[in-house]
């Protein structure tokens, strides 16, 4: 746990944890509202969003990309809703039509445009580059309080930290309306809550989290973290607050364990190169979900009498 | 354009021709297989299955290498893909059956975890295989450049088998899709029929991997049936239309992508299918958006026409611009708003029809007839001439209406 750890592992781990947390927070509500696959759809349409942003601005600067990706997510949500209503098609199929078409458009644009000189390709979009987000300026634990070294942190870290904090703040501020609108829409409507607006705001928040996390860790983790930690927590408790806290702990644990296993696991087994951290984090979260499915206390449809 | 025509006519070279034929067959089979998936409302389960193929492909590669093989044997890779897709499907069903999680959460969990594990295995293969490209990444988005005769034969045979099985199983699958309870009561094994349906979807996913890749194959399973649903309410026709939409997308997409190097086959096929979908959404007769808008406009015009005539008959001023426009267009009023002779005649008729309806509703107890009064249905469509003459006898002689 010396200088090398701070240089090469601390920042990717922190980014992984923050990305996992930022996705898991809205994921809790998406799962309960049976909209889990919105996360899947959003993470597919992020690709056309960033490609369009790149084509418009000509650079891979962060802000245009985030705006492009967020815009694409919003377009996708609107299109899904429009097709569902105009065509009277069930939501799953409408979603399938929209996100595959947008993703195909993204791949086509990517092939058409000259992106060879910038780091923008489908593999990167899927798998992220968590391993490369290292903090070269750090010389040890002292660097954590050294302003010069701190100013050379990978820019993804403060960005995902801000988004994670934003998600936490939104969850706390809108806790009551979110809870009511999620569990009893009719009642929420009756007491005058803007239920549809809450639903849309939740999806937008999820899109923001997805886009910020996607930038750092790729879309696999985004989908896995939207769904696996909240689903695991859902099988362990009947209380919403407990579920959210548990999901955060599970998300953070998945990120740390996954990163360590990906980075050091192969070395322990005698191989000399690491495996994909993003993939391993998703795998670990899946193993935890599997354990919860088999043994968790509240896994059944009917809750146990406490 | 000439290049596109060549490709459409299969004249753009051996490989392009193979790809075009393969894509057409794949699209046709996928459209048909996806139809039951859509009717059973399980369209997105195919997404989980498609993503779940990745670890199977990677494991099959590792196993084949471990036994001293090449690792790139297509049949072996596809066998692995199919096996892990079935495991993914089983897990989705198991999670839904055994835990409180809903299907969407189960699909998302299986999809992301299998795919993540597949990516881990891909990096393992990369590190084992320094310098030599395993090329497994091609399964993500498909790659048609190196398509061989045997791949085309695989797609053709596999697709034909899938279509044949669908034709054989279409009755039980239709029954299960629309009313599983009734199907079970008739003694059908609903679970097995569902499994057969998912097996067909799995087969399409696996044989489509080389051509369009695992991320986009679900588009060929979902978009053609949704498009076909706009055109018909009958399952047999829907199957055929979905097959044709998928086949057309495959054919045109492959031909188009053969014309330029920057046009990847899989995405182009998906975009053409999406184009056909969008066209159908708007322009299909009856269910389409345009048809709905036109029907609404026609209804609105009838209401305004009727209300306008009644206002003329009662000599009430008309202010609504749409009503005025409709009356003017039909020649019922002059440009300055004064009723023409024709307008007065029609207005008198409308008022008389209203009175006839009043009488009809007073003397007829048959609500099936009188209940059809909505202010728009002409009375001649509901009652016979004799009955109407009877109403007229009760009303009395005609009276002049409107400004004279």
C-alpha cells in the first residue's frame, strides 16, 4: 500500500467506486418502477450522442461529449414514449426499436467520420479505460494533501465525484416524493405530486449518471451498476432506506473487489497481465446478486414475517 | 448508384453476393422468429440472450485452444455462444420465478454480468495470444468482409430450419402467445412451447452473430415484427410480413454496404429496418399516425358541418372560423356568411332529422337503434323509409328555416 498503490490503483478505484455509487442510486428507483432496462437503453444511445458531439465540435472535449450523450439519452426517452403512444406498442419492444436503431446510427457515423486520430471507438465505449486513469504525479500518500499533485488528478475523478454528489443530493432532497411516486402512483397523484415529471426527472438523472460514468468506465459497468447492486439489496430487505444504503455498499464493494481481482487476480494465478477491470466489476456484482438470489432473507415474493 | 445496382443484382463480387444472400435469409428468418417473441411480450429477453453469447464464444475459443485446436473454428464458437445464451435465458427465467425481482431487472442483470464476464475472458485471450489476433471482437458488431461459402451455407441451412420449425409450430405458439391459460387448459405444454420459441430465437441470435454481431442482432428480431404489426391483425400475415421486412432490410442493407468501404453491414441493415418501421408507423392505413390524424380531421369536419347546418336552421350567428370554412367550401353559405338556397335546404333537412330523432327516441324502446343517435349518424342509416315517413307524419308539414 505504498506509493505505487497511490499512483496506479487509488484513482481508478475511487473512480470505479464513485461511478458505481452514482449509477446505483437512481438504479434503486428504476428497479422498483420496473424501468431497469431504461439504463440499458441509455447506455446504448450514449454512443451516437458522443459521436454527434464529436462531429459537431471536432474535438473530444468533455463538456460537448457529456451534452451530446445527455441529449441522445433524452431523445431516446422521448422517442420510446412517442412510439409507445403513437404506435400503441408495448414499452419493451418500443425500447428495443429505439436503442438498436440509435446505436446502429452511432456505429455508422463513427465509421463514416475520421476518428482514427482520436480515442473514440466502440470497444472503448463498451469497456471504458478504467486502468488508464492513473495519477502519475502522486509520489505516495502525502500527495493526497499536496495541492500541486492534486491538480494533476485525472479529470474524470472530480467529474464523477460531482455527479455522485449530485445524485446523493437529489436522492435526499426528493426522497419523499420519489418514494411516494414509486410505490403508490395513484396516491401520489391524489395529493398533488407531479408524478409524470418525477418519472421523467428520474430518467434524466439516470442519464446524467450513465453519461458521467460512461466517460470513465464504459457502458458495461453502467448497466451492471444500475441493476445488480439495487437488485441484490432488494432481495435483502423490505425497507427502502435500508435497500438504498445496502445497494451503495454493494456497489462500492463490487468496484473495489472487481478492480483488485482484475489487477492482481491474474498475477496471483501466475499470469503476467491484468484482465478488464470494467468486466470484472460487472462480474463481481453478478456473483453478489447470484448469492443474494440463492440465500438472501427477503428473496421470495412474500416477505418473511420479522 | 451503379455500384448499388450491381450489388442489388448480386453482381458486385463473390463476397458481396454471399453476404447479400446470407443477410436476406437471416433477415427473413429473424423477422419470423421475432414475431412470436413480440406477441408473447418478451422482446427484450432476446437482448439478454444476445449479450450472454459473449462468454460462451470466449470459453469455446479457450477450450478449443486448450485442446490444441485453432480456436477460430466457427461451428465451435457458435456452439459455445448457443450454450451460454441458453444458460442466460434459463437464469432470467429462474430469477423471475424464484425471486421477487421483475423480468426487466433479471434481463438487465444477466445481460450486463454475462457481457462483463465475456469482456474479462476476451482480455484473458488477448494476453494468452500475444501478437496473434483472435478476432473475437468481430462478434460484437459483426464482420462480413471475410465471409466464406461455408458461413453462407450455415446461415442458409440454419435460417431454413428455423423458418420450417416456425411454420410447423405456428398454431401452438400462437395459442400460447395470446392465451397461455387457455393453451394449458387444452393440454398444451406451455413451458415447452415457450422453450421452443426461445430456442428458435437463440438459433437466430447465434447464426446472426457473424453478420450483424451480438449487439445489433436483437434489432432484426424486434423491428420487423413491430413493423408487421402495423399492417395486419392476423398472425399468419404478420409472420409473412415480418419475414419480408427483415429480408428486405437484410437484402438492401447488405447491397448498400457493399457499395462503399465505410458502410458496415450490420448497422446499415438495422437502419434500413428502422426506416421501414418509421414509414409504417406514419403511413400505414388504419393504424398509422397519418391515418389517425386524417380520421380525426374527418370527424371534426363532420361535427362542424352538422353544428353549422343546425345553426343556420335556427338562424343563429356562426363565429367559429372552421365551421364557416367548411360551410363555405360546401356551398352552404356565401362568402359573406349568408346561407345559400342549397345551404337552407340542407339546414332544414338537418333540423328535421333532429326532430325525427327526437320522435324516434320517444316512441322506440329499442335502444340498439335509438342508441345510435350521436348527432352525426344519418337517420336513413338506422331507420327504414316507412319508419321515417311515420316520424314525419307526427312532426307535421315542412317549415321554412333560416333567414328568408
